[in-house]
C-alpha cells in the first residue's frame, strides 16, 4: 500500500486522523539508512490553521540493527513521536526574507525552523517520516547494555563464553607508554643511587 497523501480540502476544522502501514520503500529508506524487516504502523493527526498544517502522531514497528560490540544483528522496537509543520510554498515567498539572516536575537522566537513545504493542495508525508526514522537511529546500537563484545585477540563472542586468551596477551594501546614510563622510572632510580 502506498503512503496516503493529505489533501487540504479533505482536512476538516476538527482535524483528520490517518492510520496505515508504511514500508521502507514508501519512505525511500535503504539498508544504509535503517533496515526495517516488516512495516511500520503510522498513526497521525493533521490539523489545518489557514494554509499551515500541523501533523502529529507516531510511527511504531521493528528495526534490525547490528550491535557495535558483538556485531550480532538484533531486533529493536521502535516507537517514534512524529511532529511536523507544513507551510504552503506561496506563503513562504510572501514572507519577508531572512529569518536565517536576522541579526536581532530572539526575533521570531517560538517559530519552528524545521518546517516542511508543500505546493498545491497535496501534502506528501514521506520526507518528514523518513527524517524522523533516520534521526532516531542510535549512534552506538547495543544488543543489550551489558554486552561484553568480542575478544580482541581471538574474536570469541564473550556473551556466549569466555575465551582461553590470557589477559596479559590483550595489550592496551597504551602498553607502550606504560613500558616507557617504567624504563624512565628505572633510570631515575639508578641515577639517584649513583649520587
């Protein structure tokens, strides 16, 4: 099912509620953005104020992620609040230029700089929904908070079992600095004994 389009003349004064399933293809989401094995459930309300349309609601479903510690794939439940404001393209052209170039701090406070634009009588929701899904992606996805990751020596998944690698073999990147510090301390002790 294709993503529904909001028609301005079909939005009553009390608002319009829409619910449907949304698929990754509907939002132009590729595997490099986020992997969604099934669809997402979309539920939104659109309220019209003049030519401005406020859209609020939720997207829920499941995303497939890869843990940064153990590299296993896992399913992560999604529940995203959706908020967007659409303004007609003609309205933006008639406003004085330079909300971004305003040099007076505090001017236009309370207005949303993250608005969306529509032309004609139809509003496409795909770009707004796509942005919400991508921005909700975690920077460091973890299958669970106490994931132990992989052994840096043998690659064993430490969540499954301990490996046979001795901890002395696992050298920190600062091991060279530690050895250098010990050498300098030893030389300093020998110098003081000679005096």
